[in-house]
């Protein structure tokens, strides 16, 4: 029984980590869609709110800011 609980906990943690990674990585395609006018400015404003925690983190960490800028250049190199 204890092994089953541990297995469920590991699965839950794995899902949580996967969702956080997908959240962070999804800012690239979202930015690309906005830069290339596939989404409206209104939708972009909502995305800025959605990605607010990432913006806050990059404002408070030079390393994370550089990492996010590097990742952004992968998606839209001519626009940054």
C-alpha cells in the first residue's frame, strides 16, 4: 500500500513539473503569434497577465532574464 502511495506521489510530482515546464516554454509560441499579428492586442494583454509570474521572475533575476531573452530569440530572432 505504501509503495502505491509513493508511486502516485511521484506521478503527481512529475505532472506538476511537466506543467510548469510547459507553462514556461509556451511563452515562446505565444510571443511569436503576437509578433506576427496572429493574435490581437487584447489577447496579448491577457497573455501578459497570464505570464505575469514569469515577467516578475525575470525582473528579479538577471540569470532568468538572460535565459528568457535567449529563449525568445529562438522564436523571433529578428524582433529582439
